[in-house]
């Protein structure tokens, strides 16, 4: 095997390849050293260990390298496979590059604990990931363009293939779009592309030719390519700094690179400040934001022009690495197909329905802005996952994903309620305990609907409702089903039709969607029915005050009963002598301040006079929010002791035992 000659031929063809090195840790390390010695290049190394190269980056740091270009790279998966980082690394490699994937010994790989599972499986110790690993191995074995080196076995070299010489057509496509942008009178232009199509370069060309552009992005370090093409006309300013300038700086264009990674509310403010705005975003599964960006944010903008770059800039359209990666990590969009004559609903598992589950994942990925390979790994190997599909195993039209939650012991649930513990997972169960104030929500067993999606042609036909009904009928052993979603009237009407009751609204907008996080539940047992009724009543009773924090017009029947009750006293004690959050205590605090004889100056200034927390801290000479909370907790403690010293002492003692 002559690596320099093979790599030279790859350079001419404009392609990149994967080499899998599978064996003992020491053997894999030695093989990587041989490659580095044989081929000159950057050899960007992604690893949690320092035994491969003097300079290496952990997988979590790879986001700071996006937008840059490298020749050859090493990805260390000997102890864990960070799928998003692996895909992102591939997107930085130029034509002629090799990507070395180091793995455990081939026969042991699927049964070895994977350290990356700690990120996504809600486990305290790493677990084996047999379904994902065997799927990956199958994809490796079935692709003849992958070089496979396994310790103790003959090497498998890439199959001979006649790749034509590469003549990149991306510059012509870039120029056509650039000319249209330069003549755009006003409005918003959106450029979407998969990684490596040259959208950052195109944005840089616009800045260079126009000469009066401002550039912003989630991180300046990721704008290297844009800066290179903009040359002396590259003027970067961070999003928060740009919003802080009054009036806005003068610019004919605001260029927002990787716009989908900026929170939607921030993005809306930026777009509104400039006459012409260019948004670029990556539409590819490992970043988990591009598709949702198109679906949610751009659809709300007036005067939008859409452009797509589909010709790769750094490699050929025939590139084996990109083709394999799209298949292996299911990056392809769900394909619309004619619905079967009879639509059936069936539970799916990785063992019995691998192809149907892959189709369901593609459907969920196409519909949801946050779906990434992390979700694929969780779907295939995390404990407590459940899936329902609509259609047939070879023609999936709808998908629903459930996650088991709850079942915490009472002591842990109360510690969550008090703000002292946050065990892994249990999104809704924990939030109902920690924010809504119901520890029993975490002790009861529940299933949370994590994702649901239906093919576009089948929407408004009851498929989604049927999936929810099937999950409800088969939720043996669960007390309730829950869902968390970005609140819109349309979404809430859907969940309401499915039988859900609204039990909590978050006080902060979600960074990704710009919507308030809503939580709803559907009780299945008498214990959960009691919880649902109590949570509904509390939300209605608190809404009079929560409206001051949450800019929503909710269809709630307001409860005019505002006398402090036992529930309020518990929540107030949790704020005074534990770590219950300010926002979660807000309604009870409003009732307290209006029914307390003594004057609590800080509480009075915030709750009665409506002064901002930051302003109250400044006027009081208090250094920061954390120090202000200490003072506010002390004022609440004083008010409770004045109200009932015996009750206050009892709660202090009880909460101390939870620490």
C-alpha cells in the first residue's frame, strides 16, 4: 500500500476517505503514528487522551474549529464515540484528506462500555452501545471505499474505482448568488447549505465587494473562512455587543454566520435593526438546528429570499466520506412516499425493526430543530426508550418517541423540590417537582413524549393523535404521560385534543425556538389524576402573577382566591431555607408581601414597586444576583417567622435534613 500515491490520486479526484483502525489501544496508537509519518498534513487530532499527538482537542471543543479547513485528521473512539464531533470533524477536511477512526478491537467494540453514553443515556456509569456500534460496523463493512485495519487480520484497502478528475463548480454557483445579493434592494436573504459548500466564503465575498458590511456569529473563532474572503472589509462584532449599541452602527448589510446557532429572540432583534440581512446556516443533522431554523424562524420573516448552495467547495460531489457519513448517521431527509392503503400503528425496537426505526428517526430529524446524532445514539441504546410508528415497517408515515421518567424515592424527590439535587434525566418529572412544587410528580412513574412527527402529506388526518392514543393505551406501569413543548396556540390545541392538561409554563423563552416552555400531562391512575388537578389549580391561581413574567395570553380560568394557604407556606419555606428558584416562588411571594404586616424593603421594591432585580441590587449596594437572592431569602424567612414561629422552625428543621 503506497499511501502517498493513493492520497495523490484522491487529491486529483477531489475525494476524501475514511480509514478505520480497530485494535488494542497501543496498536491503534502505533498505526496512527505510521500514517502521520507517511503523509504530511495538519493531522487535527480529536481525543480525550494525550497519547496520540502533542496537540489534541477534546470532542466538545470541536465546535470552535467549525468553519476552518484541515488536511488529514484523527478521531479517537477507543473509549467513546462522540457522533456529532465525528461528523463535524469530517466536514472540516479538504480534498485528498484521510480521516482515521480509532476504535476498540472489532469483536469487542459492541460490548465495551462507551464513555460517551454518560452524555445521553442518563446513567451514572458508561454502558455498552451494541445497536449503534453494530449498525456502524455494518456500514463500514458494506462500503468498499473505506480502508479497514484490524489487529491480527489482513488490511482491507479501498476498492479500485475510476474517479474522474475533479473540477469544482462551486465558484460559479457562488458567483450567481453573489450577483443577486449585490442587487437586493432590502430585506432578508437566507443561504442554506450542507457543511463544506462555501456559504461562509460567499458571505465573505459579499463583505469584500460591498465594503460596508458588519459580521456577527455565535463565536468569532468560527468566522476564519469568512474573514479570509472579506479581507480588509471584515468587521466583526459579537451579537450582544451589537444589540447594545444605540443607535445601531451604520452598515448596508448585517451578515449573521451560522445564524441557527443564535437564540431566536436575539436573532429577531438583530434582523430588525438593519435594512439588509444575510443569514447563513448549515442544514445537516450533526448540528441539529438548520432544518428547524428554516421551519420556524425564517417562515415568520417578511421579504425573505432563499438561496441554496449544493455544490461542495472542498471536495467532489462523489466524495466517499460524505456519502458514507450520511448513510451511517442517517443524515438524509425523510422521503415522502404514498401512504399505504391501510395505516397501522406498531411499537418498534432496534432488534426487530432497525430499518423502520431508522426511517422514523429521519422523519423526526426532518421535523425537529434539535435532532442530532446524540438522539440517534439515545434512540438505539439508552435505557427507557419506547417508539411507536405509523404506516408499515417499510413505509413509515409517523413516529412518536417516549422516554421513561420518574420513580424517584421520596427523599430524592423532596431534595429535587428543595433545589438541592438534579439527578440525570426526568425533564418533566423534575420540573414539576423543582419548579411547579410537586415532589410526587417525580415519585410517580411516567412516560414523556420526547418527539412526534408525521409526513407532511399525512398531516391533519389524525395520525399524530392516533400515535398518542396508542402510546396511552399501552403505557402499562405508568401513572401519567407528559410532554414539554414550545408553547404556541396551534401546538397547545393539538395536545389538548389528545387529552392533555396544561400544568406548567416556564418563565423564560427557549433559546432555540423563542417560545415559552410549556408542560402538559395526561393522568392514567388515580394518584396522577390528583396531581393533575392540583397542578392545574395552582397554575390557574398563580397565573394572575405569572402574567407579569410571561408574555402569553393563556386560556386559563383565573382563580381569584389569593389568601396564603399551606401550599404557599411550603413553597415559601423552600425559598427561605432551601434553594427553590425565585421565578418558581414568584406567585407565593406576591401573596406573602401583600399579607405581611412588617415591611420587607427588597421584596417590596421588586414585587410592589416593580423595580428590576438588577436595579434593586444596585441601589442596595448588593453585588450581583446571587447576593441579592441571599438577602431576599432572609426577608422571606423573617416574614414566615413573624407569621408563625412554630411553623417556621418546623420547616427549617425539615429542610435542613434534605441538605
